[in-house]
């Protein structure tokens, strides 16, 4: 049995290995400048050797033999860049796989952080308004009770803005700088009527750790009213911010408890009917303005399958 393996299997395996190595070598060195030099050199050596044997020129035969014997060194000189790239390719593949895994893990973690920030904003808005459909959402989806959270029976006015592509540095500098993750209790504290910051707006930014509050008590720009009716400060700032920036702006009315977002390029207001609508708009804004930084679950699955997300 051992003799059979030595005579049949081992030579067959060696032929397969050499064939694979030869095929890989051709794949690596094809379409390179050195391959044509090598082919020309081998052709010249063959012609010199044939001429030396036919015409009986010992010097030509010796030169061709020297070239053939030093062929490995010649290959190293001609293909040093290709050989270096070929030897490094396995570790490059491993590095690419590692980076792809880290990117996928980072994207998943980024998505989870963004979803946490969106939930914190939704919880804060539900706490600030007294509208039943918003208050009930706290218990049904987050398990928060009104008595345990000591929620007020009156509406609390609020004005929130999330940076888009252009940024809100001009308005951030006029407020109180902060650097903390979004938390619904913190937002409630900022907009508490007794707080010195409750009259201004809060600016948030999407960072590496999700949504962060970067400033509070900020003064947002206003727009002139197109009618002769009264202009409310927060509603005026809601429209002004939407007209002058690409930020996502949200307002909670202190009088009615309505949750408003701008529409028609900021010249009109839209009243959100449910927390689900607010959450959907926040996620859509993050996807459009942050690109790959925020990936929805179904989009992440499509990317993992190599598909195109439209």
C-alpha cells in the first residue's frame, strides 16, 4: 500500500501542486512589463543555444547555459515588484477581511447607537407633551409610567435641531456648549420652565458614539410671518431654521402640546400625528444626511448580500 502511494499518489500530487503553482505564476505575472522581457530573454537564449550547437560555437553555448543557470536570479530582478506584491497578497486579503469585519461591526454598532439616540428623542418628546397618544406610547413601547417619571400635566415647550451636512456652528457658539449623549431626562431638564436654558434651542450632532447634545440655550434665526396673525417665538425659529439650514428641526408647542416639523422648505408646519411618524422621519433624516454612518436593518442585510440599496 505504501509503495502504491509512493509510485502513484505522490507523483500525481506533485504534478497537481506544480500545475497550480505554474497557473498562479502566470496569473500574477501576465500583462506585466517583465513577462515580455523574460520571454524575449528565453527566446534569445534558445536561439543562441541552437546556433551554438549547430554551428559549433562553444562560447555561445556557454553564454546560453550561464543565462539559463542564473534564470532564478534574473526573474527576481525583473519581477521584484510583482514578487513582492504576490508575497504580500495573502496578508492583504486577511487585512481586507479584518477591515470588512470591523466595518460591519462598526456599522452595526453605529446603527444601534443611532437607534438609541432616536429612541431618546422620541421619549423626551413624549414626556414634554400631554397628548394622550404620545403619553401612552411611553408605557407601551418603553415601559415608562407617568407617576414614576413625575411627568407634568402641562405641556413643556421645546425646540430641537439635528445638524445636517452644512453644520450649525454659528448657532452653537451663541449657546451653552455641551458634549454628552442624548438622554430624555436631560432634555426634560433643559426645557424645564425653571431652567435658564429652556427658552433656547438644543443642537444635536451625529458623532461616533451616536447622537450627542453639543449645545443648549441656542438662539435660532426667525422668519417674517406671511400673515397678520401672532408669531410664536418657537414656531418662528422652527421656520427660520428650516429655511436657512438643512438641519432636522422639531418643536413641541407649549400651548397645545403639538409636535411640529417644517415642510415646504420651512414655510409651512406639519403636525406629527404619532411617535411612530416622528421616529420614521428621524431615521430617514439620518440615512439621507449621514450616508453609510446610519444603515437601517434591511439595508444592512442587502449590503451583506452584495445587493444594491435604492
